[in-house]
C-alpha cells in the first residue's frame, strides 16, 4: 500500500507539472512590424531599446497609435507603444505552440497511462490465486 501511495504522489506531481506547460508560447524567430502584429491579433512579445521585454495579449491600432493589450483585474488594459523605442516585435507561432503542448503533455501522459496499465497487470499477477478456487 505504501508503494502505491508513493507512486500516486509522483503521478500527481508529474501531471501538475505538465499542466503548467500548457501556458507555454512559442514565438516566431523573425521579428515583424507593429502593423502586422496588430492585424494578426495574437500574443506578441515586444523588446524595447533598453532590452526590456513586454508580452501582450495582442497589439491594437487606434487613432494612429499602437497599444499593447493585456487583461488586468478582469478588464482589458491598453498600454501605448512608442515606435521609436521598440527594437523587436515577435508574434506567437500558433503551429509550434500547439505541437509543443501536444508533445510536452501528450507523450508523457501516454507513458503514465501505459505505466498504470502495466502496474495493474503486474498487480493481478502478484496477488496470486485468481482462478484457483
């Protein structure tokens, strides 16, 4: 029974860690412009001339000004972006993000399921007298 508790704790920890990877985002390697980022309406990473990195839910363009949009306290907060101080703009790579999530979560979960099945099969064999009544 103690061995099963240890394994269940490990499995719970493992699955919790995998859930954290669901929020991973992969960005395109080549930078884009604010104009293209505002048209795509996807997660965007902006680097300014000081080297600071800001991540936004999407970039919006209104009244001749670009804004980085994030959700704060349940409301959308818009941060004005000055093009003079922006070095790079990277948008989310949807395809790579999806494959990363599937790979990081799906493959290990599959191994856990196979492991549980093998443990169950071994457990049946270890307990002995199933058909010898």
